[in-house]
């Protein structure tokens, strides 16, 4: 897993050392950008992805994952190098341009929701590397207000958060039963930045638990943080496991669009707004259901199909069902970079290059 962040991860933290009793302990973290002091935020993010559980309360989602640690200065060019050199499948980016700066000033209103040159750049990276998925935090401007947005309480995503091909993560606050761990309720954290994009695509894509996450920090210590910076690595670490499981069963990895479609398909919809919305995206990540869907696809209990459509083509799948109350289908694709809309306030121009539709029909009805 690649981690691009404010600075280097503390690779010597107990949570990343494979065998502390070894004469020369080896870390699962490789620090590539070494010119800064180790960073609390990056170490917390990386622990959420892959801490081994030396402190059981801080165990990460993928506790055997190897982590490549970079700073954010040359992120897109370094991602391209890592894809080429390391076969990078996933990276986490818990940073971005805040709506409100440290001095209290609000950035230019056109930036919010805009498919700008940065979003286009990342779509180009992702389109040309279809197995690689960029996972990034939505931002923490949920309670920030400004003039010129699409509507009050919406339109707070900046720069690469408005790209098409990445996975942008909101911050949820789920509650679970004490003894069973079952989900009892979940709400969006009020600080989580809302979408949609100016051309009304659903963003964020999905929500993860990012509220009061206990994880590693520098000094071989631990702390509790909240924000989309925490929900994003929660999701990233979970996606590592899904790619590993898919590979175990199929001897190959999913395309990034397949992985993205799978987690949106199996997400738990919130009970406030039915269907996808600009707060949760498609809902709360449900890694278990995604894994079950991967397993079902090996015996026709579900279908995960990867393919290519040419201009004007239609793909049709015929299937039959019985004694079933619900059929669910999701289509996801990696799109060509669109036309950047820099310096245009609330541009409604669609930035989709390929605009695909899915329809489910029986003898009597067609559902869109």
C-alpha cells in the first residue's frame, strides 16, 4: 500500500516491526521520502491501514500489509513510478486543499466541486493504469459555510476530490452492539465534507468509520483522531484485504473499477436519504458483504464481470431468479480524463467522456 501524507511514517513503531526480538528488526514500512522528521498524522494513517495489533485496540485493517511511505510534494509522479516499480494497486491520500485556510480565509468559490486540472491529472493517471485505485479523504469542511456554492450545506469538495476514477471517502460515525459487534446505527460526522460535484456526479463515493479512531503515532505511542483522514485509511486497508481475497480465489487482482464498483454495490445505505447521496456516497463500507459477493461469484450466486465496451456497443446478460426479494446490479468504469473547468464557478458541463447506462428488464418492465 502506498501512503502519501504530510511526512514520513515512523517505521520503527512496534506496530510495524515484524519480529521485535530479531537482532536486526525489519519494518513493514519502507520510507521513500526521508528528508523530513517522522509525522504523527502519517503514522496514525498507516497504523489504521496496517498496524499489527501490539496494542490490540490499535490493530489495523490489514495487519500484514507492507507500506510505502511518501510525502505529498510530488504525489502523482511518485505514484506513477510506484505503479511501474512496485505494481502498486492501492494508495491512501489523507490530505487536500481545505475550504478554509489556517488564517480563516475561504479559498476561491470556483474550486469547490470543480473538475479542475488536478482532478483531470489524477483521472489521467488512473485511466492509464486501470488496476490502480487512489483512495482519498473527502475533507473536513462539513461545518464550513461560504458564498457561491451550489446550495447551502453542499459543494465542499476540492481539487482531486472531484475526479471521476478515484474513491473519495466520507467520515461516518457508526454505532455497534457491545456484545455482538453488529451495526446498530450510523450517521455522518458533521465535519465530513459534502458533495456533489458541480456537474452533479455523486461524490463522495463511500463512507468509512473515521470518528474516534485509535491508532499509532510517533514516539512509539498512540492517540485517538477523527476526520476523513481516518476514514480513508480504514477503507484503504479493507480494500487491500478484498484484493487479496479475490486473488486467492481467481489468481488475479480486480481492476480498480471492479473494486470500486464492488464496494459501492455492497455498501450499507443510510436510513436518512435512500440511495446514493452527497453525504455518504453509496453508503457505509461493508467489507464482509463485499467478500461474500466475491465468494458467491465463484459459484454463480453473484456475477463479477470485467470487460470492454466499444463505441455504440451494448452488453447483455441473461439470468433467471426464483424466490428472491431483491436484485441488485452495479456498473462502474474507468473514464477518460474530461475537460478541466478551472476558474468556472459551478460549471454544469458534464465531464464524463463515456456516459454508460444500466437497465434491468423482465417481460413486463424495465428498471433504470
